[in-house]
C-alpha cells in the first residue's frame, strides 16, 4: 500500500511520459525505471531461492528435509514464487488498463507477462542446461536474458507496433486455438490431471490409471498428433498474445493472457524434462517425481520444482475458465453469472493443484 501523498503504481505508470515538469517531480526516465521492476524481480528469483534454501538448511542442519521443515519449505518457496508472479501480474494489469496503458507500453507489458511465468521459465532454463550438459551456464544465461528484458523496457517504443493480422484472420486463429485447446484437454490434459489427482489416494492407483491412459496419448497415431497440437497451441497463442498486448484489458483478460503464456512456457519446460528422461530410458511415471533419492523435495536445494508443478495446473484451469467466460458472454449470459462461473473454476484450479502437490509430496489417503 502507498502512504498518503505518495503516487500509486497506476499514477506512476500513467504519468511516466509527462516529463520532468510532472506533478511528481520525477523525470520521465526515472518514472520508466519503475517498469523494470518485474524484470528485476524475475532476475532475483534464483538468488532468492538459493538464499531461502541456505537458510532452511542452516535451520534444519541438513539439506534432506523431514518433518516440519518440509512444509515450511513448501510454503516459503510458494510465497516467494507468488510474490514474483504477483508483481508481473499487477504491472501487466495496470499497463493494460484503459486509463493508464499507452501504445508505447507494449514492450513493458510483454516483459511483465514473462516475469509472471518466472517459476516455470527458470525450471525451463535449468532443464535446457541439463540436456545440453551446461548447467553451470544457466545462472549467466538467466542474468543475460533478464538484463536484455530490462533494456528493452527502458528503451521503450514511441509508437504502437502495427498488427499484420486482419480482424477476420484473428477470429479464425482464435477459433482454431480454442478447438486445438479442447482437443488437448480431452486427449491429454484432462486425463493427466485426473490421473495425478488419483495419486492423492496412492501412488499405485496413479500408476495403474496411467498405464491405461498412456495407451491413448502415447499411441503411434495420437502422440504425434498431440505434439503437433501442442506446438500449434504455443505458436498460435504467441500470435494472439502479441495482439492482446496492444489492447486495453480487464482483470479476466489479463488472467487469461498471462496464464496462457505461463502454460506455453510450462509445457516447454515440462516436455524438455520428460523427453530427456525418456531418452535416458527413465519411465516418467509417479515414481519419477516421488522416488526417495530424487523426489520433488529430496533436497532443500531443489525448491524451484515446487512452484513449477503447483502453478502449472492452476494456469491451465484459469486460462480455460477465462476463455469459457468470454464464450458465455458471447452467448448473452449475464456478466455476473459468467464472472461467477470463471471465479469458481479458478478456485477449483487452486484446490486441484494443491491436492496434486500434496500427493507429489507423498501425502496419501491410502
């Protein structure tokens, strides 16, 4: 919260190009520095995670968690990830508002969107480093990436980027994106989330169900089609996001856009790890993440995976919920009803993902 007399975030962003004579007394350059905050938070995320891990190890006396330190680690790592995501979301929401957003804010909104996806983006960097056998390069690559993002924000853009896509082409692409998403939900995501929920009962139940559903999404015909659909979903989503970043948006539009970007990054990071494991002839079943010596939280220095696996399903459900809300509004459903349905689904997404995380941390009913 701001103190009385201090400018709010929206006021700062709305007046950032007013020049040195603005009422805040700050120059346009110093005001633009505020827009670098999401990039700086994302840049600091790995270092903050390491500090958190070091503090927990010092508190516990070992990097192998047990007892209460497990739940302290989970809550602390999720809090840190959510803080970084919240900064990206708030900046994206304010920059996208009709009264504060400006055409030249396109780059800043895109960087805020990337900052929102920090937990899975960082895991993606680590996974890529592992595949390339260059894990030691990851911190440098992360630093360079976010330094470039900060420079892009500081340079800004004096005019709105022109869209090469006509409204008709945009509607067709959005329709194809939606149809593709529905196919992915039916073929893979829905059964996969249901399968992980079953893990809350027991790991054996999860593996039994996975053995059955794998005959569908790992079939010789279905798997290539599914991968093609996911590729189309990511590429078409990137095009749709670019157009969305040029227009004012409300909270539901911001949630849909940012969660859509998060899903694309989450899928890329997850698929990198899965296919690397399969190449090494490791079965990516329930045991892959819960085996004693290399589980989701076998070490306090692997906290990055907690937020990655927790936020992914939430982003998927939230993105679908906001898309469904838009469809309902087009069908003359009242905004109050559409909003209530969307918020209910998003809340359910939080609950579902939390149950899955508990199961991955070896909390079971049976």
